[in-house]
């Protein structure tokens, strides 16, 4: 799901950022950010996030170069296949082409956290995973994502990643990404439980007890629950999120 805004929408490219358009064999990858030769913080946004989400993060992190990326079709072109694995491979190819030899901390938000776990690039030294749901069919909010679909790329992404299309739902299980991790990191989870389905004033956590147990079994990950938060942890507890980003930066 998409992450909440952190600033007002920009009418053009965010101040202090440029857009890097990198062609790969899997399709183009676009990064918003800067390149001064410093270590990288790569932030991978969730589904249908606004283009300007976290566009001021660079102002708070002067000692690194912040890069922001969106899912295929969201403010950027689609890939040859619009799924988590292809996105992770394309990101790795783009990083190696444009930023070789750099060290990077990768911050993944929601669906972006899945791509962060799947990313295999030698420069990645630390992960920050915010609300990384691992299974999809029981998440009663995902069918509502069809209301956001506006293109064939969107339809492919929602089906491939969430297992949702008109009149049909299938399980998508990303638990193997947790088992395959080789880089340490922190996981931030919301406290408001996903189940049972009910009316709520805010989106609950998308990570149920089964997925939390899977994450907790990975010794490379440290789990932290944001008290009173739902899925949008950075909005509900910005201080917790920013401190976790700073912690990841200290590994660079």
C-alpha cells in the first residue's frame, strides 16, 4: 500500500533533486535524488505513492545521497514484467550502472520493502523494512487497490504482487525473501492488528501474527513495533522512523 505524504505536493521536480533515468535490459529505472559521490540511502516507495513522498528527506541527511524510487508504472515506466523480482533485478542493474562501488542503506516501505529484501547488489549493507507483508490472500484491504488501477501496468502489478484482479484472488507468498536475507536490518511494524476485518479510522498493520513470527525467526532482523500505529508507520510515529533511518545510515 502507499506510504503517507511528508510534505506538500511539488508542482515540478522536488527542490534539490534530479531525476536519473537508467535503461536496463528489464526496462527503465528512474531515481529521484542527488549524486555527490557520498554513500546512498535508497528509499523504495509503496504502491500508488505520490511522486513527492519523502522528497525532503535529503534535507535531513546531508552526509548521504538520498535516492527515491517508485514501483513500475507509478510516476515511471513499467518493466518487462511488473512484479517484485523483476523490479529488484532492475534496481540492482541500475545501481551498478550508475552508482558502482557505493555503499547503500535500503529503506523499503510496504511493497517497497519486498523489493528491498529481494534486491541483490553488493553495495547494500543495511536494510530498513517498514510493514513488509509476506502473504496476501488474507489481507482484506488488497481488493480495494483495484479502485486505484488506471493502466495495464497497474493491473499487471496488482495481480502479480497482490494476487488481486476483478472477481479473483490468489495467494502471493514472499516468506522466502526473509529466509534468503544476507544483510542485517530493522523491521518497523504497526501495532493495530490486521484481523478481524472491521471498520477503522486508519489503515491497520498489514503484517499479521504469522508473518511477524516469520520475520522474528530471521536472526539478521530486529523487530520494532510502533505503539498506536497502523500500516503508515512514518506518519503515525515519524520520530521512530527517522531514528531507524539514522541507524541505517550509521552502517555506511
